[in-house]
C-alpha cells in the first residue's frame, strides 16, 4: 500500500465504473481501520447542499519509519456537483495520536451537524467540523 486512497467513481454505466477523482493520505505503511471494518467509515450528506462529509480514522506514516505513526480522524468533503473530494485535515487526539501499528484498532466517529466526535484508544474527543 502507498497510503490510504479515497476515490470517487462515476457509476452511470455500472458495467464500466470510472474513477473521476482521488485523494491519497500518507505513504507506504499508512493504514485505516476502515480497510478492515466498515464501521470505521462515517458519512453525512448535508441537507440542501451538494456536499457529503466523510470521516475516516487514519494512522499516517509520513517518513521511512513505518512503525512511527500519527493517528487522527481525517475529514473529507465530497462535492457531488463538482465531482471532487477535498481533504480538510485531521482531528488529532490531545496525546498527539502517536501509536504503534495495530490491526485491531476500534476507532469510530460520529458527525452531527457541525460537531465531530472521535473514539480513539478508549477515549472520546470532540471538535467542530
């Protein structure tokens, strides 16, 4: 893997889906619990707009040491009208979010309007979208 990739597909022809936009976070060794568990993926379509908000916990490797990671809840917005994905950065736990690599992460998130809640390592964090 060369990072965590979020792609937007045009599925007007279901027999030939086409990738129309993508965003990649991190480098080799970057991982997300969403790779293994769909409950780690959170989305909310914003009423009255063409925007869908997406939150995904990602453990980012930015350097050559893949055992040194920076955990965070990464925020994305999909503009359905423009057919684009925008990475808005991450909500990071107060402890810095540094962790050792783990396959059993139970990170979760909740989006309620402009509020964002992140469950990480047994603690809840709250922030504004």
